[in-house]
C-alpha cells in the first residue's frame, strides 16, 4: 500500500519534495539503448516478413510454363535444392518455435463495494476524532490532505475501519480481501463463461496482506481449480505489482500452450491503517481505499475474436539498488511501536527518476519514427556535441490514444500531465478514478480502463498505456491494443455513475 500523496506545502518545500523533476531534461543514453535492444530482440521477425512478401508475389505471377522450366532447371541442381529446402525448413521451424505467442485479454472485472461502505470526507474526519488514536493536530493534518487529495465522497472503506473503534482483526482482514477478489472473479467468470477448471495459470498480488494459506490458495479452494495449476502469490511489491503480475502471467503463457491465465490484483486496508501521529505515515490513511480486479488472459488463437485487447509490451524499471529509492516508501514502526507506511520527502524526485528511465526505455518501442528522430537528434546535440538546446519532448499522444496513470495521488497525475504535455482528457480516467474510488493500489489502472470503456471511447486499433509505480522503487508499463470497439462489461464499476462524470474538481 503505497503511492505519492498530494500534500500542499510551502512553495520552497513543494518545489523540492513534492514535484516530479522534469525527467525529459536529463535523459541517459543507456536507457535509450535499452529500448532499442528490446526492439531488435524481434529482428528476425522484422527481417523475414519483408523478404517473404516479394517472393510470394513473384510466385503468384508465374505461369504453368514458368513452373515447368523451373522444375527442369532444379532437376540438374539437386544438391542446391536439398540444401535450400533444409535451410528453409530449419528457418521456418526456428521462427515458429521462438516467436512470442500472442497474449489476449479476454475480459476483466473490477470490484465495486457496497454503497453502505462509502463514506463522505466530512464523516471520515469525524470518525478519526472518535477513534481515539489521533490527537487534534493529526486529525487536522489528515483533514487538510483529504480536502486537496482529489478523492470524492463515495470512496469505500472496509467494514472494520468504519466501526467505532476500528476492529482490525485477522478475520476482518480476510473478509475484506476475500469479498473483493471473489466478487471480481464471480463476475469475470459469469461474463466470459469460462470454466474455472480450464485455468492453467493463477497470479495473485497483494502487497501487505499475505495470510496462510495464501490468497491464491483461497481462490483454488473456492473455485476447485485443478491440481496442476501454476499458482503464484506476489507480496510486498506495491502499487505497481499489477503490471508485474501481468508480466509473469505473460511469461507463463509463452511456456504453456492453449491455456488461460487469471491475474488478481488487490490490497488490504483493515490491518494496514496507521493509528499513530507521525505525519509521514498519516498520508496513506487518506488516499487508500477498497478495491480489486480480476483479469482473464489467453494464448489461444481461437480467443482472439472475442478478446478485448492484445498485450503488446511490458517494460519494467527497478530502482531498488539505490538506498534512497529503496527506503522512500517503507513499512515500519514509529516511536510508539505503531506500524505504518512511511513516505519519504524525496518520494516525488525518486518517482520522477524511475518514470524517466521507464519512459525512455519504452519510447523506441512505441513512438513513431518521426518523433524518435527528433528526440534522438536533440539528445545527440545535447549529450555528444554539448550544445545548449532545449530537450525535445516526444508527443506520446501519437503513440497512445488512452492513458491509464496509476491513481496514486493528485500531485502525481498533475505532474505527469505537465511533463508529458498531455491534455486534460488524457488524464481524465485517472482523475475520475481517484475521485470515485480513491487509490486502490495495483488495481487502479483497471478502474481507469473501465472508465474509458464506460465512456464508449475505446475503438478498434486504439492503443492503451498503463503505467504504475510503487515501493522498491519500481515503475512499470503495459501497452495494449484494442482488438475491437470495446463495450463495458456487465456489472462494471462505473455502471451506476458514469453519466455523472467527468466532474469539475476544485
């Protein structure tokens, strides 16, 4: 459970600690080269396809006399024919065995908690006063954060936290998480009509709540999944773990033919609210809310027609080797022995560095050639020729039609909008998700994608960029392409309120 808050502080402090640095001002060449390394990893496919096209066209134009003459010619060059045939057979076999299998997103489902779990900000502040865990200064600090957080009055909290006083028991924590993941899975299986016993891979990510038996075992038990299922339970990986889980499922689908993979992303609040007075730990209380998502992936060619998206790229960046990055979002005890998530004052600067690395690596994979040439030329002039030139900011709107930026906090969305020169409509899904559902950790990017679909904006061929970041410090991107004009699924998270959005935020 982590993210960047949107606390407003004094001007001089805000510029240093709570603003993303302009991460396109100081791009490192090694990350540009890394992006091109990813691109050339598929060089064989890129080379073979253009060469085969003229050969096939020429063969289609040959007459019967041409074919007879070719046969007579080949009879006198048997060794050459055998050699070429063996080479062609070897090359074709190598290509078909090593080419990446397409990974399709058949459908996904986001958990929508009950209406009686929503709590207006004013009532939330009053419950903080009545809880008995906070002094007046701590309550006032949280109130100010909430007022500027971008959260609305319909975000959801677990039942145990709504009680006075809160009851953060293990049983209550289990109920919160199981309600979220099982409700999402029930809806997913109902919408896709997939038999749970056909699931070959299961990946569950929950950063802070990892009971025994594991959450993946809970799902196996509930749906009686088969005994040879490849199940994984990712813990402690933060808000970007949803993309990590997708990447792991993708790798498993490359190894195992003709199967389904289910990814479940969630987080738990019941046992992870902070009940002390340390300000750096209080921010998380104000941003994180109940949520969860279940995603069905397939590598079956027959599923292409009914799937919503195809996975194009996953780019992961890890800054954990740096001590400041490692500790910038850190679960620990305060001076009174109360556990919480501490957010460093350097969080925004570290997030900016991770974003810079990730975006620079992703750029060569997705940007049009014209944008890459302008960006690269400016980079060479600045880094190699030492010219004082203004950095060229690539127009990522030419690479993507939709942006799903992790709803970690209002400040992060604002800064990414400014740094990438995005339009308000480009970050609308992120802002509205933060307002309606709060920061639901790793599942927030799926609520944002559901928003785009609910608005009827997703058309065939549109490209989607999901970007998330979290403790460690990590920044991860997933790129999808729509396979059809996507309609919102039944019982979607926005079904009862999409007509009210977008709204004007203060």
